[in-house]
C-alpha cells in the first residue's frame, strides 16, 4: 500500500512538474521541485515547511549539522533557518522530485488548541527547529490526496485546507513533533526565540545587542543564547552572519554588485573581513564563487 502511494506521488509530480525547476500550484502554500541533475549546495533562508521527496535524495546543512532525506523520509523546518541544500540523487531518467508545503504557526496553534492529546511534552527545554523523520502511510496518503486536488480545482477551496490540517496533524503526532508544537506554544522559550529571529531578520545589517534582544522577550542573556542555539544550532551572532552573507551572495548574483559593495550593503566595513567570512561559508572567495555559479 505504501509503495503504491509513493509511486502515485511520483507520477503525479512528474506530470504536474514536467520540466526542471520550481513549480507553483493552484494551492498557494504548495509547490514542486524537479531536477534532472545533482546540484551544488544552494543557500537560502528556509521558511517553516514540510518537504516530501517522492524520488531522489537531498542533503541539508544547518550550521555544523547535516540531514539527509529521501523517498522514505521527510524533512520539516519549523522556524526560519539559514540552511544550504544539495541534491544528491537525480538523473534525466529518474529526476529528483519534491513537494514543499509551507505552513504558519497560527495553523499549528489552531490544531494544538483543538487536540487534547498533543500537549508539548517538555516546556522547559527547546528542541531543534529542523528534523528528518520516517514517512508513514498515513502522512503519505494525506499528501497524495492533497496533490490529487490539483486535477479538480473546483474542490481546492473546500478540501485543501482539510488535507493540509491533516498533514500537519500527522507530523505533530510524530515522536519529533515537538519541533513544531514548541513554536506555537504560548510562553515557550522556542516561541520567544522565533520572535528574536524575526527581529534579527528585519535588522540584520545593524549590530545586534544580545542584552537588548533578551530583554525584548523577557529572557536573560544566557537563557537566550542557550535556547537560541538549541533551536537553530548556532548563536544569534552566527545566525546574523549567515543572513548577511546570504544576502550579499544574492546581491552579487542577481544585481551584479561587486564584492566590496555587497559586503558594505549587508553591514561589513572591511572588504577583507567580508571576503574571509564569505569564503568560510561558500568555500570560495566572493568573485570566484559567483563566477563559478554563472558558468555552471
């Protein structure tokens, strides 16, 4: 049964996403990714989402950690995180096929409120805002039913919200589901960390004060640092650095900004300092890295 569902999902995505690239759908929170080749690491700020691989496999890096998932495992990102992802298995005959379903904390909160059996197990300690887990038949069935709705657009407005709620419910029932629950639990440390992340994202160009960030969410500096690292795998300063470098990368790649100007725009005063930190994250100095990407 599970194999049949997985094969059906492959056929659906192959038909609905006939070419390589990212494909939006009539369900705004869902899109498909198809690739006929392996990829270099792609850096991005990943919003909260479920990623289901129907075919192929992918490796995701968060700080010093890495997570691999494939057609038997799914990935959940429960909070905005700077990650890099690399497609490991893909050919023209068996392309990498992935479904991404974005979600927000309000929907998670609504499901938590309506379910008496899904309270947060441990409110004191935070857990990582990203996890990989084994795909089960109940989750796969709900995902396939959601994708099928694209063939009956008249049903989407009524049935898609129900299918999405079921999908999130299934994920939250997982043994690692606290990763999602904690972000939507009022007063939890993780919810406060989510607020801090939004503050850093809005003002990542400016120097940050750990003391001020902690005071803004009624935490001590040591508690903020501890729980921030538990949720994101990095310190607030390392998180800000990732945001700065990824934005500089975008400026050079899409707006043709030179390295010194891109570094200055994201908050670096020293071109050499910017170049060193860029090389540590991307593996090459700015100009060499951008040239390699454009050539490929």
